[in-house]
C-alpha cells in the first residue's frame, strides 16, 4: 500500500513538472520566437503631415483617398496630424528632425495660407502674429512637390429660390444686404472668399453669414431654410446639386472662373534632390492614375496639374499674401 502511494505521488509530480515545462516553453516561444509576420509593421515610404484642424472634412477625405491610391501604386503611405492650428503645424513640421525611414511631406491648403494671413493681423491672441510670420517665412523656403487636387468655389441656392443666376445673387446682396444670410464652412479660406465676393459685388455694409462644420453641412442648411445661399466648394455640395436639392449658380466674376480651394504637398528646404525628384514622380504618377481622377470627378473635384511654378507663386508672392490679409479683416460674423 505504501509503495503504491509513493508511485502515485511520483507520477503526479512528473505530470506537474511536464505541464510547467510546457507553459514555460510556450511563453518563451510565443513572444520571442513567433513568426515575424504575426506582429510586423511595414515602414511607410511616405508620411503626409497635416494640421489637425484640417485632418477632417473635405481635405481629410482627399488625403485618405490619395494615401490609398499611393498604396496601390506601391508606395506605402500614412497620414498623420500635427497639433495646433496652421501656424503651429507648419513650424512643428519644419522644426522636427526628419525621419530616418521614408520621406515626410507637409500638406498645405488654401486654408493654410488664409489662416496665416488672418493671424498675421491678429492683435488679440498673444504671439499669434509672430507665429504666423515665422510659419509664412518657413513656407517660402519650402520645396513644392505638387498639387494633389483643386476644387472651384460655387454659389448655390435652394432649388425653389427665385434667384436664377450669380449676377442676380450679387445684385440682391448689393440692394438688400440685410436680408442675406449666407452659409459657409467653418474655415478662414471660406470667410476670405466670401469677403472677396461681397467686396466685388460693391456691397455697402455687412453680409450676415453662419458657419458650419463643413461645406456639405452648409449646403444642408439651405435645404432646411436656415440660410438663403451657400458659398462652398463644388465638391462639398456636389451630391445635393445632383439630387436637385440645390441649384448651382454661375460664378458672376472673372468670366465665370471661380477661385479654387486646393491641397498641395511641400518638402523641407534641405530635402535631397534625388528624393525630391522621386516624390514628384510619385505625385505625377498619382495625377495620371485614371481611377484617382475618376474618383475626384465623381466628387466634383479635379486632379492637380504639374503646377510647381504656380505653387511657388502662391508660397512666395507678397501681393497674394497681402490680399489675403486685407480680405481677412473684412469678415464679420453676425
């Protein structure tokens, strides 16, 4: 009896030892010896950095679609945001240490330049003017890579509005400015372009306007009667116009050539020439991609062209910066 009990204990000890050995071996094998693909992270060839304020809305959609198209083209791409407004984002990008892997590009938009122009005249927020001036100078030294897309500004009214054309709308603004309530997206560029429109219409007084999270939401405000007209990019109101809920009006100035919102990419001034040429070729390849162009077209947008000279002019022209600054001061919210 004693001998059987001893044998039984020995067997139990052996089983426990085997189980402990299996657990230890599995622990060692799982975290340290797992196949490399189980937790591998593919490094990005390209990182697109954007101000957090511009990472949503229409710009965010364009960037996500562009990153997906670049991925399909064999260029691993991620989109990351920089904290703060436009000036802080620009300063942070050009001040941070370049990545040792892949390339970094800064996303700038028409709203980026409008923000900087507005902040250059800001006397209420301490340091805002100085930050904007520094960011503007950094952008002047940046190397343009290319325009991703552009989107013309559009005027629209409700489908049952008596106003039938752009000139009729501006005439109404001129004759009865107090009766107007314009819906726009909540960004500086939209405010600046509304101010430019009102200025060219010769309005003597102020036009009331309301801001919404996006151009699409501004268009929806017309549908529910919360505004008389909308000033937004064509892509933002494309779906509502297509469904017959809004009626787009012809642009009343410049022979119908409306201002354009745009999304562009720039590199640091010390970016190696070989890398810069490679990045420009990737963007040019994207612009030629028929799927990318069709995707933009369906949303009412246009693929950017090989317009590095135009982009340089936007970054370097003091006259354009001064115009934006003057217009930014004409905006009043009611």
